[in-house]
């Protein structure tokens, strides 16, 4: 979910015992009523599509004696990436490619 302030200002969070990630307890319908956008990043198809280029890149890097790609090491504050988002160049970007989402994220 995306919120303009702390997520807890809009919805309660929960964490399963032994887990490290807190999740919103509201549904898609209740989140919409609160003005929030709920994203589903965990679709198996999406994860598979993300995995394909990572595997190919890793195979190429190993043949060139380079370190494999580490998704966790990709910076989350890359100015060039945010510029692409701000200009709504999000065709083929999961959850951000529709006309409505492009209008929403355009600055």
C-alpha cells in the first residue's frame, strides 16, 4: 500500500508470529475508501518474469568471471529510476502501466 503519511495513520498492521514483515490488515476495498492504493507484488507470474533476466545475467556474469546479480544490492534511491517514474515512462512496469496510474504518478 502507498499512503501520503505513515501507513498506520490509515490502517492497522499485523505481523505473523516469527515473521519480520508487517502487513496492512485492510482489504483492497477498505484501502480504496481510505484513499490508499494497494499493490500486489507477489504474483507468481511477476516473480517468474523478474527471475528470468536475473538468471540470464548471472549465467553471463559467471561465464565472464563476474559476481552474480544481487537484487538486494540494487539501490532504492536511484535518481534516474525516479525520473523515469516521475515522467510516467512506465509501460510494461507491473501495476504502473495503466493510463490511470501514469496520470497518478506523473509530477
